[in-house]
């Protein structure tokens, strides 16, 4: 149970810090002339992963992402039961993180905080969004599988490599979809946002899972 709770806590922190940066700092430029912008939001997501990797990595492996869990399971590094429980607790953690953001926005205290950090794509851009989410999740999960491999991995530097790769992915993908590459990160904000975000949620679940599956197969092909 400890590893499931660790995944819940880690995913909560990822969503709170990552989506929170977009909500409270990423959209400030048009209001007070200041804002962290794309690079700042990307850093927030990446640094959240780094922080959690070195906090709960020894307990659960710090997946904090159902797509990573799927890739690890397909790579035969964990049981189906653990994979399912990881995903459930990741979504719960993401919902808690989104709920905190929702409460902070609802109670005021930050001018311009009007979003939930939900992912979306423009009309007619579903194919672009799907390709982006699938490809970038493929890259991200491949980095995770490679750096955490017992024989070929990066050891204590794995968390840093994973976090920095997520920064790179966000820099490129934020203008396209806001960057998900993590179904839990998309499910929770969409539940609070509703509307378009909820109707488009399927893409941010299917595409990352597809990318993760291809990543697991690719890594097995490279190492077997």
C-alpha cells in the first residue's frame, strides 16, 4: 500500500506544481507584464518529476504517470495488479492536485488565475495533437525505461535525466496541446474544466498509452 500512496502523493505534486505554474504564473503576462511563459511551465513540470524521483523513487519507482506504468508493465518489470493499482492511485493523486488548484482559483488571491491547466487542441488539429502526444510520450517513456534499467540505466542520475527530458518535451509540445504525455495529468483538470477539455480527453488518454506501448516494444527490441 505504501508504494500506491507514494504514487498518489507524487502525482498530486506533479499536477499541483506543473498545472499550477500554468494557471498562476504562465498566464500572467497579459495582466501585469510578468509570467514564466512556456519555458517556466516546462521547468515546473520537469523539476516536479526530479523532486519526486528523489523523494519517492525508492518507494514506488516514481512513475506518477499511467503511461510510464503501462510501459513498465509491458516491459515485464511489474505485475498487472500493481500496474492497475498504480494507475488508480495516480489518477486519485492528480484529482487531489487539481482540486487544490480549483480551490485556490475559486477563493481568489491571484489575478488572472482562470484556468485549470487542462489540455486541449484547436478545431481541426486533432491529428496533429494525437501525433504529438503519441510521439512525445514514446520518447519520454523510452527515456524512463532506459535510465532506470538495472543493467544499463543511469543509476542515481535517472531522476535528473527523466525530469530534464520532460522539460524538453514541454518546450516543444506546449504550443500544440499544452503537453500531457500523462493521462492522469489530463484526466483530473478535465474533470474540473468540463466542456471542450472533457470532450477531448479521449485523445490525451489514447495517444499517450499508444506511445508508451510502442516505447516498451522498442526498448525490448533494443535490449533483447
